[in-house]
């Protein structure tokens, strides 16, 4: 069976690193499952999900010109759906504001953030902008 992008294959985990797992495929070829392609949620330690010797189903997501094979365990699952884009509305506000209202809200938020930033940086410098003389 030839290895092509998009194909699902069975493989055996042969090595684990901090950035992913090496999986041996058919015909002695090896590919890498990056740590971000192991599970749908955040993976801090890959050893919590995989061990050397585990049989896994992987999907080929890319093949580099130099022969490196990129694999994914989470995309091999039938239930995988790509993440949806978030809506651009902050705080789920209805989009009924006119331009002037949006600008005044933006200016108020900006002034609040600048005041907070100024307050935090002044306290770290030793007070109210002490001058060296």
C-alpha cells in the first residue's frame, strides 16, 4: 500500500519525544505525529496519551520533499471536525451601534487600558515617575 496524503494507516509507536511521537508505518517507513496532532484538547505531556509499542491509527497530513511524513491521530478519528471560526462580536452584543457609539466605546476602553498600564508600570519603577537628577 502506497503512502499518500489523506490516507489512513495503522502504525506502531516506536519513539516519543517532547515534541511528538514517531510511528512506524508499513514497509518500514516512519512518520512523525506532532504533539498538537495527538488529541483534540491541549496535550502537555505526550506520555499521558501514548506509549512506545502502542498500535495507533493515523492519517497522513503531509509528505515533505525530503521524505518526512507528517501524521495525525486526531484527524484519523471519524468524529474529527475542524475548529469553527469565532464570531467577531465581543460579548455577544447585537450589532446595533452606529459609528459614533463604537468610537466612544473604543476610546473609553483605550483610556481605561492606558490608565491601568500606566498605574502598573509606575509602581514597578518606584513611584510617580521619579526623575533622576
